[in-house]
């Protein structure tokens, strides 16, 4: 192993673009598995903004300390719309009145695009998946993996096969907040997902109790759900648990449920052994994870694994009823939507039906977003580069596929059931589940599905760019599409994305009108009052044209009768609004709303657009302007963060944000129901922009605008920031800019740490005309930062300020591995099991056994790697076989672990000795030499555990020891003194991987051979061989030796071979090691000394330095001593022939993260010592990587010695 330390040679770089395809079969077609519902990048418009809020996954080690102040973008990723109550079921208006409305449905599916790294709440692209069928859903569960927050996006290669995803996914992911908002708007609960297995992460880190009976992770899950605004969790536990953990799991889910969250359990582990055994039914082996006779209700429901059958369903229902739980809301028969699609389903929902044709259980679907994500492979796309699902022209196919899945093969919820030509094995969700609704009072809809190719406001284009935003999706028609027709041709209804009144789409009705057509739209339960009105906004395209359209109302007291309200003729060629007084129906309840189309004369090309439908219960007052509207940050990328005071959802349904640009145009920036909003683009604005925020009430009307403005022309431009690479300025930032105007005299620079709850600000004020400055930031840990630059004019008036974001340099190593070690069963060798590393940003885990690196496979790769990869490698069973290091550990092996982070920094080592029988005592077979045995027991202990963990000095000097067998047990000893003993050989491997720092084997008159005994020693090591004149061969290679104490080389006359290669030695001319080996070589010995990696040491400096006045800055580097272990100036080692290939001296120095904190004679922090300004400068040297002070000096710049010299200095400095 040699000496390992921080290194920067393995930074994350962008993945290669090579395509590696594996193939799988679907429906008989050969298709690329890389596409199988996997995330694919956005094409063209819509690439994620530099500072756009995105979600991420969570692992236990980070989530345990979760708090929203430290969670990236937390405040922008909350769902704020409360769960809306649904109206009571009413069979008479159901598309299929025979269906039981109690049957519930759980939709476990992805969101917009299932992005691993870029899961946004809203974005500026159209081609995303926006779910349109909430009316059949009772529970929505988030189903797609997301990388944890520390994973660099560069690790993701979208063209590679899914098996090559070499990064970490979180066990936990939260539902998309926009999807949760839409779900709540429709009365649907939204669930997060806890998913196992995830490589290198384990259930025991989530599900456990502390000694005082608390469940920390359960508390965090409850806290996070309440903060982010969702309703519970789907628990996908597909890894074995122990029998002892079963009751803990029950308590865990019950505890969360008792705190008001919904829990659905997956049919996986069994309650007798804890093993994963899919039952495919609800039976005695899994029922107690839902209902336990002693604990009561433990979870709310169970997702039954897919290959169930009629008999299993019958048994499941029978057991549920015997336990007193409702099978329609507790048992969910699983449907593998994403895998089976419209093809040959692995199960048949007809096997859940009773004699009346109703399901006897609820239904759970996995992957119904395949209608979008599976488009490419279903079309036979041969390459992920095509990515047709990201193209607008392919979205019509997505919409049609979705309707076929939910409304049935005929795209009509009244005409469901499988057909040979359209989904031969799928009946449609509407065949089994009744439609639901939340409409019970005033409501409005613009038939806005939540995305568009443009955005329309009041019928006019308000933003010509694409967009997607599920939060502002309207309540969509309950039935898509239910059209009753008496004509020979039935009109068609659909969403039209080319024309809209408000949002991105309208309802278009078109076709041959040759009879009566009744279009059912919304299921409602609206009591008509004396002031009730109905408003309809439509467009025919011509003025004074007959609409041939009526509003149709169905009342609960006469469900078979439709009351028609005439619309009449259009008034304009544009959008017309007709307000209908419906107070004549006061006291009656509207059960359904629809539209009627009729003509006495056939119309071949009939077409009309509906842009808005409202039912108004009373006169709603115009809303006032929102309070507290302000710009929180304007960024140099053109992005913005804004905020305001949130009003109650009963009053405000959403907020619309507009910008009036300096060119006079007004554009829609986005909508939300929240108190914050991220603005992705202001379309290249360089001048003054006015922002306007309007609240939208329950009647769909916008209120008065709150306004604020921002002037880009008054702020610094062309901001460029880089990290300083000089040795004494680690953490410093070089900032350059273009001055906004001559009126700006100064710039105030302030650096804040992003996503870290801290009040610390690093600031400086500089001359604006300078165009550049250096700002000291005493951190080198890769933190995200925000730099605010504020312009200050000659009257001290400050601008609003502009922000720039970036990442600090990272030279701080990760925390050393601190987990527990576990060992499996075996006689001579045993598999090793490791806990997940706690370190936040670790990437690779290096495993050494007695100093030798353990090579092994990484899952699907064929090559060997010297490390485990976070998120890809298995840590629980490091043993021979797949996913292993191909090594089983022997008893008494020294195990050493290093963590490497994404920046290439290497942690300090963590060492542990493998002991099969730690309490066993030493025996003569362990240590044959009785004198050595007695000495070890006297100084280190009598049990193996005591001996291998002994960290002090072992003094064996002068003892007549001849056999060193057993000395290898002292693996943790810091110093061993074997001087003046009778040993003849230091045997091979005896100190391999040891923590030894000093070994004295001096004056051993019989010592002839030092074999390769130090491979992979961990700490810098000093070996004393003075007076060992009988030596013939010395091998100190592949070790951490940095000093060899020796006698004069001529005294080693018998020494013929010396291997000092691949260690940490300094052979600079004049060092003791150089003098010694040169003498040996002269005497004819064969010496190897290449491959050295000497460690840099910072030698503390203090005192006073006096320098004369001059022009320029004083170079501090000479005052900080960075040396090798032998005192050589470390800078002078550069290009030394004895160094290892690729060993970078400058990089080693930079990795120390040294920063000089300089205070000028007035005590003000400055970036340099100006030799033109006399006085005493105080300098403190700090190693930011180590977090310690390493020196301090006072530099006194002398005053000029004469008046003439002073004038010259002053003149030249100006």
C-alpha cells in the first residue's frame, strides 16, 4: 500500500459519451434496456438553471440530522395546498353506476421525467409527464430514484446502460411538491417512498430504537413530511431483516401512523423469520405488518406483490374481514403497469371481482407513467439519443396512451373493457374504479393541464416559451371523454395546446355535428343559492356565429334529466364570456356539469374552444395586493428568488407573477401557491424590470398587483470568480467585474455559505474601478457559496445588490471511517461486513488487509477495482464472489480503511484487527518464544483483544529473544524496541498494515535480514538500524518509512541488497538517507530507492521580520516552513528523480489548505503586505484543511529612510 494521504488525482470528470447498450425483450421486440423508463436528459429549452431548486434523495446518515435550514432549496420544495375534502359518492352520475365507489386506488408512479438529479417543481419545457387522471386516484406515491445531495451530476451518463449508474441513490425520496399540490387539489393523498435495497445502505440505520425507547428516524420522517406538506410513506422493504427486528418494524410504522401519516407496506418480508418471501396474498405471514392482534393497526394498507391469483385474493379478503379491516381500503392488488403495460398482464384484475362485478380489494399500480417514460422503447427507438419523449411533436401519443390506460381502450369511461385491437389485456382503470371529485362550491377551470408550448393570459400570449408546472394544473374534467351522441358521428373532445384562454391549453370540441352531443365534464355536489351564477368563456373564431352549444346541468334530485342553458351566438371572433344566472335552481344540488352541442343542419367542420368554466356561489370581492412582496436574490445568471406573505387557500388559489421588461413588454413568469418562487429567466434583461404579483381568488379572478423592481444596469456585470491557487491563499476567491457606471465608487463584497445555517459573512469593500479583488474565505471544504456584490455611489447610496454562486475549493479530506465492523461465520476465513460510512461526501472506500489492497468487482463491471464505489458496491458482504473484494479475512488480519471524496481527498486511515475469538488468551503456539510471550503479557495484555488494541510502547530491548512469531499481534503498538536482542531476521509480513510509528532494532549483532515486513504500514515510520553490522539484506519497500537511522555506510560491509522503494523517504543531497545509500552504492550494494512519496510538514513560525520600504508586496512564502521529515524545503523536492511517478509536490502543499490571515497596521484584514505602506502587519498562518493555526509573525515595513525616498515610494505606489 505504501503511505496513503490526501490526493487530488481522481477528481470527478464528465462521463464519456460512449454508448453501452444491454438488451431486453418487451412484447417480442428487441429494445435497449437503457431506455426502460429511465431518466433521460431534457432536450433544448428546459435545461436546468444554474440555481434552480431541485430535489434529492436521502440516506440515513444525513437525514438523522435533517433540518430545513440546511437542506438544499428546502423552502422552494414545499407543497402548500392543503388536502381538499372529496364530495360524497353518487352512483347515479357515475360512468358505471354499478361500480362500488368504496374501491380505492394507489398510484405508485414517477413525476415529470423521473430525473435522478434534476427533479424540479416547475420548468420551462413542455415535454414532461403531467398526470391528468387524479379523479381515479386515492393515493399517489412517488416512485423514482434520486441521487443523494453530495453526488456530483458529472457521474451520470444518460447514454450508458442502467447497470452503469455508478452513483448513490437515496433510500428516501419525497414526492415532487408540485405533484403533491395537484394531488391535494383533487383530494388525493401524496406519499414519499422508503426504498430498499440500495447498495451500501441498510434498513437498520432507519428502523431502530434508542436505549431510552425513542425512534429518531421515525421522528425525522414525521417532521419532514409535515414541513414538506405530504401525507405519509410507502415502505418498500425488499431486504431481509432479522427476526428480532420484526417487532421494531411494527412499532416504527405504527408510531408514524399514530402521528397522523399514512403508511402502506409492501408484501415482502415475512413475520416468522424476517426474510423476503413474497406471499402474493394477505396471509398470516404478512398480516401483522398491517394489523397486529396486540398492537392493533400497524400500517394503513399493504401492496400485494403482483403474481396473485383468484384463490389468493379470496383468501386475502377472507382474512382481512376476520381481522376487522376493510379489504377495499386495506388490501391493494398489485398491477405492474410499467412492466406489463397494454401487453400480457402477469395478473388479471377480473380475478378480484365479486359476483356483482366489483373488485373485492383495492388496486395498486406501479409505473403508470410508462405512457410517457416508456414511449421510446414502445416505438422501437434504437438509441437513447433520440429521446422522442422529450420532443413536443410526440406528446399527442403520450396523451392518447394515458387516456387508454385510465379511461380504457376506447378512451371513454362509459365504454371500458379490453378489445383485441386496443389493449387486448387491459380494461382501463375506469373499468374498476369510480371517478371522484372535490367540487362542492365556487370553482373555476381553464382546462389547463399544467403545461404548454406557450402561456396565455386572458386569451393572449403572455409568454412564448414552453413551460410545465403541476401546481397550477386546473381541476380537469372528471370524464375524459364521455360524449353521448344521437348523430351518426360523435364529436371529439380534447385539450388544445395551440389555443388557450388562461394557461397552456383549452378544451376543444370538434368534428361532424349532425345530431345531439352531450359532453359530461365535471362531477359535482354544488348547492345552488340565490346568487349562484355559471360563467363560460369560449371562442368560435368568428363574430355573430351560432355556437350550437348549451350548458347542461344534472341535479341530484333528477339524475336522469339534463337542464340546458342556451349560450347563443358569439359576439366577437375572439374569446367571449357568457354569464348565466342559475338562481332559478336554488335549493337544488348540481351533481354534474356538461356541455351540449346540437344542430338541425349537419356541420362538417364544427369546432369550438372552451377557455374557462366557473360556478360562482356569491360575489367574490377582488383580492388586495399580496403583502411583503420582495426580491430576495437577483443573480448574475438572470435568475431570481422572490417571496411574499402567503394567504389562506380558502381565499387565494394561486399567485401569478409577471415582469414588465425594459422593452415595455409584460411577460408571465410563473404561478404557484406558496410564499416563494424561483424565476428561471428574465430573458436577457439588462435594464430595469418591474415585477408584479397577483393573487387569484376562488372565482379565478386576479386581484390587485403588488409591485417591486430591480435595475440590472446599476449592478456589477460580467462577474467572474475563481478560487486562488497560490500556496498561502487557500480558500480565497478572485473576483472580477465590469463596473456598472462611473458613478459607482465602491463595491461591497459579501460571501455567504449556501445551505448551511450560519450567520457568518466574509466581506470586503473595494474600489469599483479596480475591476478585480481577492476576498479571503477561510474555508476549503467545497461548500456552496453566494457572493453578493453591492454597488455604492459617491453619496454612499447602496444598490440592491447582485448575487453570484459557486463552490469553494475542496482540499478537506472526508471524516475517517467510523462505522462498526462485523464478521460472518467461518473457521479459517470469514466474510467482512461494514456499516455505511457516516462521512457526507465520500465516494470510494479502499480496503486493505495487512497492508495489501483488496481488489474486486463492482457489480456489473468485469474489471477489478481497488475500492468500493458509493451507491454501487455492496458493503455488507465483502467476500469471495459477486459484488465483493474477492477476499475472505483471516483471523488477526489488520484491516485498514480509507475514504476518498469526490474531489480526490483521502481520509486518515481507520484500522481494526479481525479477531474471531477476541477473548482468547495467548498460548505458546501463538508466541513460541517464552521470553517474548512473557513480555507481551506483562506490557500489552493477556487476551487477544487487549494485545491487538494496545497502542503504547513495547520495550523488548536487551532480551534474549530469537523468534519473533507472535509479534505481529501488536498491530496497534506505536513503538517497539527490539534493540540488542538476539534476533537474526525480521520476517516478511510481520508488521504489514501495522500502526507502528517507531521501530528500534539497533545493535542486534546477529540480525542479517530484514524481509519485506512493512507493507502498507499506516503511520509515518522511523526505523533505527544503527550498529546492525551483520545485515546482508534490507527490504523496507511499500511502506510508510520516512526516516532510517543508521551508522556510517562503510560499517555495513556485508550489506549487499537494499530495497527502499515506494516509501516516504527524502533522498535530497545531504539527508542522512542520501548519505547512507550513496555510501552503500559506492561499496557495491544494489539499492532501489524510486517511487518515494514524502509527506509535507508545516513547521511553526513565529517572530518578527523587518523589511525596507519598496514598491510591490512582501512575499510571505519564505516565512512559512513546509518541509520534509528531514527538514528539506518541500518546494525544492519538485522534479526530484526519486519521487513516485505522478507525485505532485505543489499539489501536496496546496492540499494543506494554507491561508495567511493578514492585518494591516490599522488592524484591517488585507490580502497582501504593501511595502509602500509602513507599519507592522500581523500575519497568522492557518491550515484550513487541518483546521489549526500553524504559525504567526509580525512583518514591519520600515519607513522610508529619507524624504526623497519617501516621495519616490509614494509616487511609484500611486
